[in-house]
């Protein structure tokens, strides 16, 4: 039988949804913190910096999903020659490199916030992926499950219009994230 989320309201700071917490007091050693440049994302970073500073065995991975490859990178329906494949790969690699330079300030800001609160630099990693078909929520959940993360932290709302409770990404993660602790901040 699938696990159902249990909501524990934390007031203005966010909502903690415990999906499958083992109840044994085991520390949440591995945390995935999904970030973008939205206000909700920065509230999630602030939440982690306030709640988990000083937890020495914590590992935080800052995770960003690049939303969609530009259309010129899509398969245009014909078989590519080896030269076309090489050219396309070079262009995509250059685009990803440029995106890394755009994302780097986001990661740096989050790292600085966490470190200022007492999370050690050695406890923080960064990772980003480029989704092509899946929505960001599915990419975040796939990474959380594949990486063996025990805790997933997201902002309540991203770039979409203001929602009464949660944005689409956070809502999808809460509904599909059984088996891990999910913190929705904001």
C-alpha cells in the first residue's frame, strides 16, 4: 500500500511533510535542496540554514533543473550523420557550459547563506541537470530517489502565479514523494 503524506505545519516558515520518516531518531544525513532564482527557493535555503546549521554529519546537495533544451537542440526527425551528431553535441555542450556560468551565482549565493549559518563548505555539493521531457518535479524526485537522499527541501512557490497553498512543482513532489522527508519552505 502506498504511503500517504503526513503534514506537520511549521507556521509561516513552511510545512514539513514526513513521508516515511523512520521514527527512530536517525539523522537526516543526506539532503537534496532544490533551488532556482525564485523567492520560494531562497526561503528554502534560509530554512535549511536556520534548521540544520551545526549538524556535522549533514551533506547538502544544491540541485538545479535547467528547464528544457532549446528547440534547436531537439531531434528534428531525420537520421543525423556522424558530422551532424558531433556538431550538435558540441553546440549542446557549449550551451550547457554557458548555463553553468548562469547557475553558478545561484549556487554561490546558497553556499554563502549556508556557510554563514554554520554549515561547513565540505558538507555542501552542487549539481544541475538539463531536463528534456520530464517536468522539474519529476527530475527532482528522480534525483532524490537515485541519490538516496533522506530529505528533500523545496520552496513553496516558484515562478508561477501565487498559489493558495503550494506551487505546481512543490505540490507534485509532495504527492509523489512517498518514502522520504519533504520540507516545503516558504
